[in-house]
């Protein structure tokens, strides 16, 4: 899923990592000539190989070389700093850009999952994957990976340089520090993995408890269950933050003990050298470069360790994210895009036919629809009634192509509806649920739902509102169709919201409108008024209406009564109640 562009960017960062490593080693190596010049400029001036340099810069005596060498040394430090800064900027930007790629890709794939998958899993899994876990992958996988590559490279180059200076000291120091880090890493590995697991798992629970608490805020306030939801949240939040805190400590704590040991080793070494050498001055350049080498080496060792530790912490989060990225595309974008020219086009011209349809939600669950056969002609109004749990919504979901039947055949105009043409079939359908979802935007954007504001056809919006009998109310508002409805349509009454839902269905120019208990939350009078608007809709529209009450659907051409997933009574199909 990594695009070609990102691969090129990663390659560029890799090249920059290599260049930075060399720049850093060069600036580090420059300390030896610098200290040498400081202490005995005469000696350096006499070195054969440097003669060309002195001649090039027109230097004739040893006391002239200090200034250019100082400038050169400082310049080296700046160039190396510049490279590091550039690398930090580019690698951070790239990691976050890839984080956005991941998050968007998970959301994209999730949106294209079949309805049956959405009803069978908790959305908190996906939401935490799109938000927190995608960030986790950036912070605990992508960035540490780049840090690890650059640190290992630097380690190798610096240690080669140090070996050239003093093989024994370097080998001893390296083995010592390496061993310390290795022991710490072996000890910490299990703990890091476990903390990472806790963090990944808690993120999902956190998301779930937030969704539940805030989603049912009215009931929470009425029932006084704030404490219950707070408790649910804190039960996940405390282990989550504790795990993060613990892993942060585990990944950054070794440096203090290792630094102390490093200073001790350096002191012993200096002590030994000064005892065995005649002139203390002559060993200062060597000591200086070793000290500076160690001063660079230790943080890099620590950096590599931290990066490695982060990779361990991020392992669980990464596997959750990979699972979400692995979701295959079930509904093809081609079928569903509004301007696609699919060879499998379905327009309702004659009838919708269900032949011996049965359905179960999962293999180990019982049938909730059993052997149902129906023939719905175009332009008919069909009412589905039955007690709660009798299977009305499931049956209509099958007709809407949201749930594939477990057995039997579902045909429109004689064509079997299947994955290749279901998108085309769904373009004919609009759905008005019991509580329609309103986005926090204008009335016209809510009627022309999901269409960018600049592409909305206002006259079509007005026509739909008029047919849904809501235009008068909208036009009486100060901002008319540009009135903001507020999150979840709080500023509209129940009846008005349902009418917006109807207007939305009409704007879509759907030929089939499904009313799923669309009026059951309304009072009798409002329900009657909304039903009048539905009755007044064009005769060419096929209307499927789910209701609890027979009175709601009494004007329908056909009525189907369901019980335990079976049709127990029919009216208008040649049979009457
Ligand atoms: N996602 C699901 N997973 C498993 N079983 C489900 C799922 N959705 C519904 N069911 C079961 O399927 C049966 C039919 O449910 P359905 O929602 O179709 O009934 P309904 O007649 O529309 O009920 P209501 O009037 O309450 O909306 C019920 O027994 C229900 O428990």
C-alpha cells in the first residue's frame, strides 16, 4: 500500500541519513587536527601532506594556521548540525505523512466493507485504529525505524573511526557498553511487549466507553449513571497511561547507569594513560577525541536502544493496524460511484422478487428470516409489520442489498442481485430511518446529503422540500435553506427531521424509498401529517414501509405481517387478512 512517491521519499531520507552520518563523523574527526594545532602548531605545519593546503591558502608560518583551522572546525560542526536538522525535519514530516496515509486508508477500506461486517463488529475497534493507533504506528514504529537505521549507521562509522585511533580502548569500551545494553534489552523485552499490548488493547476500550457514555448522554444524565461510565473509562485509561509511562521509563532509563559507567571507564583510562606516558600534553588530543567519541557514541547507543524499545512497544498496535489495513474491498468503488457506467446496471422497471429467502447473521446463529417469497411490483406501497424482533428490518436490509441472503434468490427485473450489480441497485434506493442522521451543516446540505456544497442543485432541493411538505417551514426561517441545523438536528422537531429525511430521499431521485419505522417516534397528529406527505409522493415511487402499528401502513397496497422470520399474513397479494 506504500505509494511510489513515498518509496522515493524514503529512499531520499535514507540517502540523507548516510550523508548525515558521514558529515557527523567528519566533524568528529576534525577535533584531532584542531587540538593538535592548538597545542603544537609547529608540528602540524611541518606535516608533509598538509603542505599543499598551506600553499593553497597562502600560509607561510605556523602561527597563521590557527584561525583557518578554527574556522574549518566550526564550519564542520555547523554543516553536520545542518544535516541533522534537515534529516530530523524530513523524517518527521515523512513519518507523519505516512501516518495520514495509514489512517485514511483504514477509513477508506472500512467504508467499503459490506454492511454485514459493520453490524457484526464494534466500531470502537475501527475508530481507535483510525485515530490513536495510526498515531501509535508513527510514534512507535515509523520514527523509531528511521532512528534505528541512522543510529546503527552512525555507530558503525564512528566506531570504525575510533578503532583506527585506538583499537584496544575502543574494543573494550564497545564490548562493555554493548554488553550492558544487551543485558538491559533482554531483561526489558518481555515487559515492553506486554506494556505495548496493554496500551493497544486499552485504546479500543477507551474509545468504546467514550462512544457509549456520550452517545447515550441523555440516559446517562437521567439515570445518573455518570459514575458508571467514568469508572468504565478510568478502568481503561489508568492501565493505558501506566503502560505508556512504564514503557517510557524502560526505554529511556538505561542511559543514566551507562553514562556513569562510561565516565568511570574514561577516568580509569585517562589515569592509566597519564601514568604510562611522559608528556600529558601529547595524549590530550587522543583523550579529547575519545571523550568526544564516547560523548557521541553513548547517546547514539541509547538512541538505538530507545528506538528498539519503541518498536517492541508498537508491535501490538502495528498488528492491529495491519489487520485493519488488510480489510479487502468488498464493495467495488466502481459499482458505487455515482457516474460509473457499469455493465451491470439495474433500474427498477418491473418488479422486486424474493424467492425462498432465508438469512442468518452468522453461521452459529439461528435463521432470522425463513423461506420468504414475495413479489413487489414497481410503484406499489408495501407495509411490513410484526412484533419487535420478527425480522422486518433484516428482510428490508436484504431487499436493499445490504445483507446477502444465506439461501434463496433475490431478483430485480429478473436479474439476480449480487456483488457485481448491488451498487447499481442501491443507487435506486433511499432510506428514511426512525431517527434520521443530520450533519451539523445547512438544511440544503442535509437534503442533498453527501454532496459537496458547491455542487448542490438548489432548485432540486426546494422541489424535494416542497414534496416533503417542509418548504414552508424552511422558508420561514431567517436564513432559509442556509440555516444550520446543529449537531444531530437539535434545532428541528421530530416531524421536521423526518420530513428532511423524506426530502433527502426525493433529492436522490430514488425510485424506491424505504421508511424504517420513520414515523413511530412521532405523536399521532404529526405521524398522520408525515404519512399524508408520504401518501402524496409520486405514484411511480415504490415504497417499502416498516411499522409496528397496522394503522401506519393501512393505506399501503400490500401488507406483510412477519412473525419469527416467517410471513404469517398477507394483504394485497391476492390474499387478505
Ligand atoms: N447484527 C445482528 N446480529 C445478530 N442477530 C441480529 C442482528 N440484528 C438483528 N438480529 C436478530 O435478528 C432478529 C430479527 O431482527 P430485526 O431487527 O430484523 O427485527 P425487527 O422486526 O426489525 O425488530 P424491531 O421492530 O425491533 O426493529 C432478532 O431476533 C434479532 O435479535
